[in-house]
């Protein structure tokens, strides 16, 4: 199957793409490619590396162009020396094989969850944004990465396990205070496409990385849901239209009735467990939220416990647990993003 972004390029771009890929894999210092305008050249270089996350060493380039020549000479800039690249290649191949081995006999959905859970429990967000954190060597080799490195790691693990996967990217939005482009994945489970943002779920998974605390707010979302808090894509991607198979609905943790929230909250209070659920009983207005909070607090009072509540408002996902002490705030607003930021609700 052709790589996704390659399949959308014109013939000249595809020829340049092939030459770049071959040159990078040979660790060439110069690569001759057909002439492209600077913007098109950058796009081919960038998208090639989204199609092939295993090419982690080619991070930038310069080029020469002689007047009237139909070609460019690309001068790649590599992250490491050739010997170090080969050393990292060997280590990463071994790491990917070791990680993928336990999941080989799983279903596609189980494989996807396995990869997602690995990211949420074994990778920390790199607030310093080291160069290798944008590549698979960060999350898979160092246990740290930014959204680009995380999405590339998800793709390479999906590739290893036979799951169709691509890397999606949205633009920045200075008006909203969004300074950087964000990157995540689109996967195909069966014949259906879904958004999977392991970085956002990683940011919501609390300190300690306990498997029972893993969040799935961005696991198999449709277009309508994901773009509630993601900017529009800057490159075409398959449409994701199925809203019936996102994680919480699959696990019967998506409620439409307030009385169901009370019943499940009461179970959580009795058993001393956390409850994370999705509300789909209409738009989550402040009035509905107030009613839900009242029911969660009422369930806690029956066990002499106090409700600790956090909310991912754009995705209408609520997390709840009970303690003996009164919380300092009625609710914490979960802010899913590339770091680990949590803001106290007013």
C-alpha cells in the first residue's frame, strides 16, 4: 500500500520523495532531486518523514540550485553521525520488535489500545522540547517526547502490528494562544477511520502512570468530536464519521440519563474506585453539569465521602473519585494539551 501523503503528491513530487527516501536511508551527504519551489520542497521533505517515522535522523536540509538546471542538490542535515545513526537504528528495531511481540495475536482494536496505553504509561512529555523528542527516538528510546514524536511512535508501532495509520496535523492559532502545530494519528479499524490523540490522553493521565488511571478521551473520535478542541487540518486526511465506537461508548461508560450517573457514582463510592465517564445526554450545559455534580455528591454522602471531580469540557468527559476530606474546589478543569497543565475551575 502506498504511503498516505505520497499518494496525494504529483509525479514530480513523488520522484523527489523517492530520491530523498533512498538518499536518507543510504545516509547520503548529497541527493539529486527534480527542481521544486522552496515551499513544495519543504512539504515533500516534511510529509515524507510523517509517512516514514523510522527515518528519524534526517531533521533538516539545505540545497543548491544552478541556473537553468532541472534539478536540485539536496544537502541533508542529520541529527547524529553515521555510526551513531546505525547504532540507534539497531536499538530501535530491537525496541519495536520487543514492544510489538506481546500484541501480535490481538484484534486490531486491542492492538490500538495496547499502543495507546504504552504511550500513556511509559512516555513523559518533554517540556524542554529536545531535538530527538520530535522523532521516534524520544518516546521509544528515551521515554520522552512531544506530540510529533509521540504520533510518529504510534504510527511505527501500528505499522509493526499491521494497523493502517497516518499522522494528522493541524495549524496553530495565535488568537487562541495556540503557538504550535499539533500532531496526532488517524487509524483504520476494520474499514472505519478514527482519530487517536495519544498525546492529549497522555496529558490527562495523572502522575504515577497507573494503568487504571489511563484516560481515553481521545480514543477513536469522529471529526465532529475531535475538532471541538483541535484546530483544522493543514493537509487532507480521511474523513472520520463513525461516532458509535469511541472508547467510553464501547465500554458502556457513556451516559444519557442523570440517574445512570448517580447509580455508577454510588458504585464508585462503595468500592473506592475512580469513575471516568462520557456524557452524551445532550449538550453539556452549565445547568446539566450542575445536576450531574449534585448527583455525584449525593452518591458520596451516602458513604460519608466527598466527591473529587474533574472535567474535560470539550469532550464532555468527567472523572470522579471519593475521599474522606472535603476538596478545596468543587471541580478541576482538565486541560488536554501537549503538556501537563491543570487549571482550577472558578
